[in-house]
C-alpha cells in the first residue's frame, strides 16, 4: 500500500471537490480502479467510506462564508442518502463487477453529455 499516492489522490479529489463539488464518483472511483487495481465494488465501497468523517468540513465552511450553503436542504438530502445508500448497496451487490463498471461508465457519460448539451 502506497500511502503517499493515496494522500495525493485525496488531495486531487479534494481540490476538485472544493472547486466543482465532485470527488468520489468522478475522481476517486476511477483512480482506485485504474491506477490502484481495486475492483469496481471495492472502489465504490472505499469511496463511500471516505464520506464517514467530515472531510468536506473546511470546503463547506468556505462556501458557507460566501453564503452558498443551504443547510436545511443538505440535511434533507442527508436523510434520503442515508436510506438510499443502504438500498443501493443492497441492490448493487447482485451485479457483476464488469457489468457494474459499465453501468458506472454510462452513468458518468450520460451526466457529462447532459451537462455539455444543456443550456
């Protein structure tokens, strides 16, 4: 295990997270699969584990200072994510690794095309 490379990955994801609100799905999961050799399931589980500590606290604080955080909305999303995450995790463990990788890739492609092509 190369701790320095994992820290660099976290730093890169943190910079993009602070800039664009992305990190796990766009940066960390692909890096864990293609650079570190984790399976898709392992990468997704590891990315979710990163959400446990308040890693975005300093970025949220900076956005809050600028008046760009809606805590009430975030709280309701957290409630949904808590239960939705459990439901999704139960469903996805019945999907093979290669199929999960394809589904994940198409999801990223769909989202990116929607953002590029929509005004």
